[in-house]
DNA sequence: ATATAATGTTAGACTAATCTAATAAATTAA
DNA sequence: TTAATTTATTAGATTAGTCTAACATTATAT
C-alpha cells in the first residue's frame, strides 16, 4: 500500500492504460488535474517503488505489482458502490464520489464483510466487474450500444462512464443495467439510436449510446 | 473542514479537554504520538484558523467553531461504529480502527443515511452518545461501576475505553452494554468488584470496573 | 528536412506535517 | 530564593506533493 496520492495515480494509470497497455504523462496530468512536472516526479517515485516501468519520453506501464495494487483499489471502489446502492439505498448516480473516499479505507475485514453481505457480486451498480481478492476479474463480452445492428435484441450490462449527469440522463430515460432492449433504428446523420424497451421507443444520442455497453459482439 | 491531520488534532483536543476545558501541548503530543514542536506548530495553525484559542505557555482551548468541528467528527465516528456492528455484523471490539478511517469521509448523504438506517440512535456500541447534526449530545447520568455501593442494582450503559484488549476481556466475562447487574462486594484491599449477572457471580479488577459506566449517581 | 508545435524533463520554490537540537519559561524542590 | 526539573518554544532540516519557468526531445507539417 502506498499513500492516498500514490493510490490515485496507480488507479488512473490502470484505467488509462487499459486499451493500449500504457499511458502518457499528459493524459495522466489531465485526468488527475495536476501539471506535467507533478506527474513526472510522481511517476519517478512510483518507478522507484516498482509500481510502474518507465523510461524518459516513453509511455508509463504498470508492473505486476502495480496492477495488483490497482485491482485491489478497484475492488474496494466497486464493492463500496454496490454496497451503497444495495445495502444503504443510495442512487447509482450518487455513489461514485463516496466510493472514491471509501476505496482508500484500509481494512480487509470491512471489505470482505461487504463482499459477503452482497453475496460475492460480480459487478458494481454500473455493470463494471468486481475483481476478487486475488485481482481476478470476471469477464463478459460487452460492446457499445452504438455499434449494434438494427433489429438486434440485447441486454444492457454496463455503462462506461459514471458521471452523475450521464446517470441522471439514463434515469430520466428509464434505462438501467439488466434491461433488455431492441435496436430499432440507427441514424446515419448524427449517430443517434432509437431503441425499444417494453413497447416504448426511446431515442438516444450517439454520445449516450456509445457509453452504454450491451451483451454480445460488435456488428 | 480541515485536513485529515487537523481533524485528528481537533478530535484529540476535544476529548482531552473534556474534563478541565483545556489541554496541554505535552498531553496532545503523547496522545497523537508526535513530538512537542510538532504539536506547537500545529496548534498555532489551528489558532490561525480559529479552531482553538491559544497563548504561548497556556493551555489549549477549543473555540465554538472548534467544538462544532469536533462534534461533527465524533458523530461520524460513532455512527460508523454502530453501523459496522448493527448493519455489517462486526464485533464491538474491532470497529474502532475502521471508524477512525470512516470518520474522515466527507459526505452528508452517507452519514445521514446511516443515521436513518439505524433509526437515529442515541449511543454507539460502547455506549458513547452520538451527537446529532447540530452537535447536540444526548446526556444520561453515568458513573463508574467502581464507585457503586454494595447491594445496588444498575445497568451498564457504556465503557470509557475502546481498546480491543479491554473489550475482548468484557466479551470473555460475558458483559455487554444494556446488562443489568447487582454489586455484590467491593474489596477494600485491591478495589476489585464482584457483581451478579443473571445468577452468576463475576469478579472484575478495579482497572476494569472503573472503565465500566453504569446508570445513576455516585455512591 | 528543417521549422513549428506538442510533449516531456529539470531546476527551483512553496506548503503541510513532521523531526532534532538549542533555548526559554514555568514549576518544583532544596 | 535559587537550582534543578519539567514543559514549551524557536530555529532549521526533511519528505511528500504541488507549482512555474526554462529547457529538451519527439512528432508534425509544410
């Protein structure tokens, strides 16, 4: 375990490097809302502690140790979110901020008890998978709603953003994780998508539909 | 709200100054496990922020602002402890450490929801009163078990220490908050006390009995 | 292929929280 | 009532995390 700040860097490096396996100083600086030199010196420190592999002017990569640390934090964050929703009755759009704080609580007991009370859940309220104590992530095929063929029937399994404004929008449209929907129409002009959920048509902008993840393959 | 460190200083100042209304630099240093100059500079900072009133070589006193802050932190700590016991099923002897971390979580929503789920409780698992959102503390007359007359029947309402070793000891003796007991004998020699709880005699050392608080007046 | 733009690094300073060593004030004891 | 002891303060250094300004490298665009 590192400091709170180190944990936040590791978490961000993890999520930003998911796609390509590495992340650049500028991306991290933007995400963490600090200046480039700050990231630079922090990354050197994380490298000294063997959380990341890094050479000047190259991308930053997590080591196995760093990945393990990242997954431990993510596990805590997602368990906390689900706990806040299921046990404490809060809304999925308001738990992210609280979980950002709870994820730094250091207590195996606290988190293992949560896991137990929630009956070893596989995903958080946004559909994101919850790593187990060994850092193992349950995987399920998922693609953006925006990439689905017209006529296809799919299940919403996750959202790829957890900003309150976005979740509020989904709440307003009456959409949630687990819903089965049918793709009615994809507009070429603006990329908006019309879907059918229990007899009701719902129109989603491209920006929204690309952040809704559904079961199954790409088109 | 101050920093985490400031919050810990304010909390300690509050508890150490409960009896006399003030606390000395050396006491604080001991409690917080830091050196005197560290406390000295921190106290100057807290004074600049109007959390404490302080003049060199004098005792440290919380201002009204400081008291309010202290009570807000204590409220969060005690709610968290009770929540961990009642909702999460942890033991009263293991929740203190976790609550020390949870008390710094910044979320009205989180704590008010806890309060609601616990049905606006008056005391934590150790019997300590829980301040309300305005910092008001429910009071109840309480005196150490060690100061009770032989033959008296009293109810255990709190413990004045929450070290795991002490609570483990009470668990082993089968005593808990809410128990009604009778004082059988007070030994003059070593101050130990023999009590009766549901037909069973239990012997408690002076050190233990002075940290068990019971209903009612002094002898 | 060189100039320009974008990105990354180094140097040096700042704040928060801590420390040790030296000094000062207050208290206690002779 | 002075000396010794305890307690508190000041001065100066250290580490973590941040910043700005200056410089260096890499990428991009004529």
